[in-house]
C-alpha cells in the first residue's frame, strides 16, 4: 500500500480501523450517557479512549436494565 508515494506497512489500515472503532464506541457512550443525564459522560468517553474495551463492558453492564436512552 502506498500513500503519496511512500510505502506503508500492511498493518496500518488495520490499525486505523481499530482506532476508528474505539473512537466510535467512545462517541456512542458519550451520547448515550448524556441522553441518560450522566454528569460523567465525558469521563466515560475518555476512559473508553484510554482503556478501550473495559469501560465499554462496564458501561453496558451498569445500564443493562435501563433500556434505550430517550
């Protein structure tokens, strides 16, 4: 794969996809927490960006009975 004439490693596209999924998960958690009225919405999003999957699982576990946000 090349970008502007520079050879890129094969793992770069995979890395960008993974980072994209993490950013999308952080955005989803932020929007959901704000819709639920959480004071810690930004903290949830930041922790998702830093620690990736663990905050997502914890957030989903804590809000499993609440149903969809309105």
